[in-house]
């Protein structure tokens, strides 16, 4: 039987799907960078970040 908090969490997620998607992707990115990324991956991501900062299109 689900607890009240579980029900509230599920209701929040249903009501805030876009925010939940954003939070999930941000979490995935942090885990990838922290635990899995190679030096090459980090260099590539830094290039993408710099392009984003300057409003350039991604290649």
C-alpha cells in the first residue's frame, strides 16, 4: 500500500512533467560527468558548453 508521501510525489510528477524531465536529465548529466566521462568526453562537453554560452549552433 503506497504511503501518503508516495502518492503526493506521484501527483507532483504528473502535474510537473516538464520540470521532472529537466531534473532527470540534469541528474543524468552530473552522474555521467562525475562517474563515467573520459577526458575526451569532458573536452567535447566543454566545447558544447562554450558554444552554448556564445549562442552558436551545435555541430
